[in-house]
C-alpha cells in the first residue's frame, strides 16, 4: 500500500534494529481517516470472502480493527491479555511469548463470541515473530471457527513470523513489509516501488 | 441515549454491586455500527465546540474514541498505561489509582501530540470513581491545552466520579447514568424513561 509506505518513510522513527515507532498515526496518536483507508485496503484483499468476525488483540490492534470492521459489516472482538496464571472461566485462551518484554501472557476470548459457525479475519498492527497472531489462530481453532486470513499493517519481514504463517498455508496480507531497517534507512520488500534513502 | 439504555437492560450482566459487564457490544466484542451511533450522539452533544484532539485511555476507550473521531474529523490519542516507576521520557504523565485492581499505574501521552493549541474532548467507556478521567485532565492541563469536555458511555452514578467532575465545572456528558444496579435490576438516573424490572 503505497501511501502507507510513504508515511512510514516520512514519519516513522527506527530505534536500534528492532523498534519502528509509528506513534504519529497508528500506535499512540491514531489517524482515523488514514486507518479508514487501511480498512478499505483490507476489504479489497479479503472482501471476496465471507467474514463474520474480526479478531484482534488489545491494545494497538483495536483501532485498526475498528476502522476495518464497517467495510465487512462485522463486529470486532479484541482478545484480552492477562498475565499467566490468572485463570478466567469460559474463555478460549492461548499462551503468547513476548520477545520485547521477555515474558509470557495469556490471551483470552470469551466462548460467547466465537463459535464453529464463525469465519474469522485476524487484524493486527504489527507482525514480527508472529507469536500474538499464532495465539489468535490457536483461539480460532479452539472455537472450531474458520480462519479466513490475517491482515497486518506493518510486517517486519526480517523476522520470521510472516514466513511461518505463509508456509503453514495462512492467507496473510501485510500492507507494508520491511526487509531492512536501521536508523539510516527503511527498505521495503523487493518489488515494492518505495525505498528509504 | 435510549437505545444504549435498552441494550444495557437487555444485554448487560451485573456481578455483585460494582461490575457491569457489557462485553457483548462495548468491552470485548465491539459492535462498531452501534458505536458509530454513540459517536454521533457525542457529536450532537459536543459538535458545536471546536475539538482538535480526542483523548482516551487504553484499552477499552480506544474503540469508542475511534468510532467518534470521524464525526469531529480529529485524530485520537490513546494514553498508555504503564505501571508505576517505569519512566518514559518526553511524555506528560499522571498517576492513576485503580480501585478495582487496588494499584496505581501511570498514564502517559507523548508531548508530540498535545500542545497549548489543542482543544481536547476526553472520551471513555466507563466512569466510576473518575480517577482515570482525572489523570487525563491532568495531562490536558500539563500540555496547556483546553478541555472541551468529557464524553462517557456509561456512568456509574452511584459512585462519585461524575459528581466531582460536574462540581469542578467540567462539561460532562454521560450517555447512560446508572443510579442503582444489582443482580435483580438496573435503574437509570431519575428522569430517564427506562428502568430495569
């Protein structure tokens, strides 16, 4: 998605080789008009399939999912993060390891809101190691629901999550895939017309 | 807001005398179409004033704020919760005590996204003791910005937060104010046409 890549080049800050800050429009300040364009793009990529629920994870997935859902005319479910060992009844749950925080937490979705009849599109802001998305897929499977696909705003293509998902046959659509980033440059995946300088 | 009160009566679960679960449309599963009606209602109540930023707090305020912002054509900023003693540079921050969790956390907003030129509408899903909203107001004041008002979906009118805000002169608009709730009934504030049975 060209305009997204341009905004990443113009507005993102890279810290070290792992952290991409897009607080200006995605993760802290939210440009809802731009996120509506992102939602339209997800609809272009997944709208030919029937989707009954959009599933995301708190917190920063919520905004993208909410601006995407009106195109699909579905509710959003945001999985709740609860640190391990806090048991919650009547949920599907999965353990997720966070590399950035070096700890595990569980994500929970109430059994009331996902069932075997559901066709689920997972939406999230970032994909890196893919552990959060794998936790959500685990929950979709526990519910016996069908996974339609995974829509990601920014994929860190230099980490392994995206490739693992593609290999496992998941329909993954990432609107921007970064292959190299550091404090000097951001380079998108081959074939993309935009490059950092 | 009549339809909101009806949905609370039809769909909410009261646990004890303090917890109102509206996971079906607001806090876990999000009915984005209904939240757009809620956004329209906030616009009816605050749209006559100039608003440049909508400020909320992660996680469950994000969905409501995002579905409200398109009416005002403003970005959303969601304050980040970080447990006390994690210092973060270049932010406005305020300490918030959570009664439900019996611990304090700090909320942070980057100095890049709020300034003395801003006219801020605070939006949140719930108001009870009002500590979270007071933390956000503190941040608005630190930025030297002007507080236009506070829009709340559900106010627990039997707790003190709303009255304290009104007494301090804040323009507070709560779309449903609950005066009594328990496992048998939910009663809205006097003058509201709907009552639980």
